[in-house]
C-alpha cells in the first residue's frame, strides 16, 4: 500500500487524501461504498483482520435470529485502535480522512491495511489486476484549531461537486439545496456530527464537537460556508482541488 515520506507524530491530527490511480472511478455502486466505510472501521486495529471472516460472523448471527442486541454484543468495540477517525468523506474516485495518530506509525499502518484490503476487494470484484490507488496518499499536518475547522468544513463539503460540478468556477447556485444534500450525503461523517445517525461507530466525534461548538456549531459552520459563496482558504501545504 502506498505511503508517503512524512513523520507522523502520536496525538497529532492529519488530513489524509487517497485517490484511485489515474483518477479512475473507485466506488461504482452502493456496495463499494459500504465496503469502504466497513474497512475504515475494521482495519483500525493493531490486530490482524480478515474482513471475510468478520462478515461471516455477522451473517451467522443474523441467520440464527439472535436479534440486533446479540449482534451488537458480538461486535463490542475491543479494537486496539491505530488512529482516531475524526471524519471522512468518500467520493467516486477518492476519499478524505481526518485522523489522529494513537500508535507509533499508526497512520501508515492503518492506510496500508485499509488500502491493501480495499484494493484486493476491488480487484477481485471487478476481475482486474494491478494497483488500485495512486502511489502515495497525501497528508497534511493540522497545526492549530483554525486549520482544523477549515479542514473539517473542506472535507464535509467535498461532495458538493456531485450535484454542482462547476461550483468552484462559478460559485454555488442553489445554496439551500446544497445544504440539504450535505446533511443527507450518506458517505460522509457529517450527518453524524449534526445528530443524524449514519455510521456513528466509525468516528470519534467528541473532540471535534468541542472545537466546533457542538452539533449546532458544526451545522452553522457548514451552512455559513455554503451560503457565503462556498469559498475556502487554501492551505500552503496542499492544493485543495
């Protein structure tokens, strides 16, 4: 799995971007997106993980009609986590993650496990060979609260291009429609941040909620950004295209 020459530091926060090779279409259907979400949860552990076996356990429990509570008990979070996942957004040809490193080399190991697992899944499913992702993922070290807020907004507004492809050139035409879209975009952690249960077990939200001023603060940041022309300050370490 690709990694980059950067010194990741424990308890520091990073914005990670991983793209499909040649910007090819990565997530082709709903099952692919679910697999992506499933992967960032299951591979966030120091222990070996076989996704196929984990899925078998879920299916067996459901077939045994043991009920949702029994399924939940079987999957109590016993992971020795490599990172805290503060946020994510999956796009057709790439995805964004907001991570805090917990273990030495935790981000590199997490991206390696996740990328290898996802790459293998796509190759098997679509009968293809070779690399699925670009040679390196991009990483930005988040240095202060202002930058963290900026990245939080950037990640969770990334999907605007799905409904308004040229918004970066001509601005956002229908701001209220865009706001509604973002609130219901399933492949993002934003719904969970504003109290809409989506994939609540995937992200650790308490720290960001405190920084952003709670659920209402998160919602207001996004709404204000969208309404005021959708402009965002570009960070010097990374082009945010």
